[in-house]
C-alpha cells in the first residue's frame, strides 16, 4: 500500500515529537547579523526561532479571529497570544503529536484551539477569520495554488495572510497568489538572516537530530529538515538556489 507525501510527513513529525517534546520553536530561526558559528544552547536556539516569528508576523494586522496553518509545537501561538488577551486563535497541523503537545501547553486557555487538518482542506467556515499565517510550512505543501484558494475562503474580504518559507530562486508566485484571491502587499527576502541562524546553531541542530535515534535511512532528510550545515536545505539557501521569503498578502474583495 503506497504512502502519500502528506502521510509520510505526518508520520515523521509524529515520531520526532514523541522523541523530543521540549522545544516550542522548531524552525530555521532568524539572526540579525552574520555571526561566526558558536556553541549555542537550547535557550538561544529557541530565541532564534522566536525571532523568526517576530520578523514574519510584525506588525500583526488588527484581528480578533486568527488561523495558523502548520502550528507545529505551538511557538507561533505562544508568540501571538502573548499580550493579546482578546484574540481567538485556531492552530491546525498535520501531526497528531504536535496537536497533542499544543493542547497540553495551552490547555488552560479557552481562546486557543488546536486540530489536525490538511492545509488544502481546512475544517473551517467561509470568511470565519480576520487573519491567517503560516511560518516555514509552505515548502511541504504539494499544491500551493490550492492553499491560497483555501485560505482565501477562510478569510473575510480584506483579511490578511502572512506567509514565510522557502521558494525556488527566481520563482514568481504572484500569479498563483492573485489567482487564489490575494494581492501581494509586501515581499521580503530574509535568506541571509536565516542562513546565518542555521550556521550559528548547526552543531546543536545536529546533536538534536542524532538524539532522536531514528533509523539511519532518515538521516539525510532529518539533517536537511533541521538545516544542519552541509545538508541539502542549508546548501540550497547558502548557494541562493532557494530563498527564504516573507509575504504579506491581503484577501481581495472578490475571488
């Protein structure tokens, strides 16, 4: 029986979460300046990951109902809900273990809800949200055009979609974005800052991958997933083959 890409990712993220459930911010991170590789600790790694959310989501649009696609371990929820007592948040993720971790972390907060869902089949009503965001998940989606259309369906007209992740260098997403129901308000390239973060924290990232004790056949993928120096994803970013972009998209009045 064949396994789809979505199912494979779901199983892998579940396995990783079961082996290491401590980290909240598990992304490539953002470093403000190019710094030499240093021996960072877990707290510094988390700070780099949180900084990526700050860059991708600031300024955050005025909103009462917010949707996150690919909520991971709850780093985005923690950042966004802090200091926003009137915000209602729904986080969706492919991984059941990620959702379990998030529910455990935010169990006492009724305004934060989490569910397992596929990004192109969102279990939400039309125009139910003022804003949506997705950080470092879009390169896993097989059909970005379907993602744009589905997020546009979930947003009210004029609502915002903040999107950050990896794209092939030279790829123009504007046509697909506009066809999905958005206009591009801002596009920024933070590749150098993300690469600097990976360089700085590479040794710790490698040790974290090794601590998972997963089968050796998964090692190349895991090293790339973690952005370890010398891995596929690191080399693509460092060489310019891929770029790390932040988009601010606004839902058009009509689709």
